[in-house]
């Protein structure tokens, strides 16, 4: 078998950054470069695989047992986040990590430091994969892709490994919230699924945020500053006033666990006009609705103060908490817990402070918890991935398949 590290390095060498400003699907044609490669690699393994017009790779491995076993799907996304470049990734591989700082050699003076990221110390003696500081790494979610591909290769090379029907799915555009918008669950054919898109080793998640985006346009009025009294409306200042109306304690940097937040992610402004973008998150549906109502009320207040039409709000729901869809099929969670324990790992069942394709798939009728892919510090140049965590995640996939076949 090809080493899982070789698969991962091959996949991260392909730039697949998605584009939230694009209306096409996939949002960037370059995502198809990896999706085509994955289809071809699956086909070369003897697995029937297709790539459709929307960028979905779907593959199927028939059962090799006479037992009645549900079809289990494993899904990962190929795109990387718009937050940082995923082009020309130059990974660093540190064998037998000693617990010290890891210089990111592409940027002089930049380093991964255990004093800043104490979780690094959990991996002393392991093989660490990092960036060189100029790009993100792409472990989110090319680690998940490699883990599924390694499991698929093992199954095809070990016919004695008994299993029911296995479904494999690779998607584009998860990072911009559109990963499974056109995903045909019926065509995919799985009864239950798992996304391999979590963080550190042991994580298992079947709860996620309810999510919305808020885009706010502010129309100001520019007048020569020497004659501006009573006339100028500075859109930049109006925007900062609006932002100050939102509760400070409900920002991401002050929240954890089940606490939701308002997160300002973009600001562009001049005196004449300004644009602000937020993401709104909460695990509790009623508090989520309260947050949406609050940002609307803030916009209404600004319009009353400065005049109607000053603020235009576009509020859009993105996904919902999968828990209500997964709990009626709780065996998918129990099976994953047992599979993680079989790999010699202590399960860490926790809510996702984010979302995955699994959330939307669950609401499309495919209950789909999320399993660790192994990485840390996603979406930025400080991202790192212990190789052994990736190997264990692939082992967990095989354990899940084994448990359902027994």
C-alpha cells in the first residue's frame, strides 16, 4: 500500500482554494484538478467512481458479505479556506518531534511555539507536518481525503476484510458553506454517513452551530470636510457605531463550548459608503434566532438615527445544528465511539464550534456525525498535522466498517 503521507503530500500540492464571491459550482475550476485525480485514483483501485458537473465525486464499493449491512458513507471536502493561500504549499516534515519550537522556514523569525500552542506537546515523539509559514497546510480537509483513500485502498487490497456496501464522497466548496448544496443523497446511496473533517485526534462531533451570514451596506454622504457641519454622514463612523451596538462578550475571542457569537469577518469603507460582513453562530436554535433579531434591531436603530436607507441588511441562514437529525439514529455515534476506542484512542465527544458538510447532509436525510481528521490551527499558516493522527483516523474508518459488518 502507498503510505498515507504520500497521498496527503500529493493532495496538498494541488491548489483548491474556494471563492466565496463566485456564483459557480465548484466556485473555482481548480478544485476540479484534485477531484478528477481522486476519481481516477479510485478507478485505478478497481472502485466504480464518477465526477459530476457540480464537482461531486461519488464512489461505491459493493458488499462482500451475505449479511444484511447498512450502506455507510465517508465524506471529505477538497477545498481549502479563503482565509489563506493554498498555492505552492511547502510542507515541513519533522520526525520524532522533540517538544520544542518549530521554525517556519519560509518566513524568517516565524515559528510554531508550544508556549502559544501547548497542544503541540501532546505529540512529542511523533511526526509533525507543518507549513513553511507562507501558506496554510490544507489538512482541512485533505487529511480527511487521504484517510478515506487509504482506507479504500486497504479494503481493495484485502478481500478477506468483510464489509457491507461502502460509499465515498468528495465535495468542493465546504469552506464557503456550499459544500453539499447540490449533493444528491439518494444517488449517493448511503444509509448513514461520517464526515472526516474534525480536528485533533479522538474528536467526535454530532452537534454544530446554527449559522447565518449578515452583509451590511452603509450609505453615507461625503461633503468637503471644511463645509461638512450638519451635512456629512461618514459611513466609516456609522459602521463602527453599528458594530459597537453588538455585545462585546459575544465575540469569538471571548466564547467557548456552547456559547455563540457575532464575528466581524470583513470591513471595507470610505466616507461615502461602507460594507461589513458578519457570521452569526449559536448551538441553541432560539438563541440563534435572538442573535439574528438583535443585528436586525441594530440596523433599524441606525436607520432611525441617520435616516431610512442608511443601512441595508442581507441576512442569510447557512446551516443548522445536526443534533436533531442525528439523535434519532444514535447508533451512528455509538458505533463511532466504539471504533475510536478500538484504535486505542479516548473519544472526545464535543460540539463543533463551526460546521461541516455533515450538518447539511443530516438535514438532507443522511445522518452524518463528524470524526477527527487530526489537524490543528486550520485556515492559517500555523496549521500542523501529526502523521500518526491521520493514520489513526483511517484506522477508525475501517473499524466503523468492521463493526457494522459484524
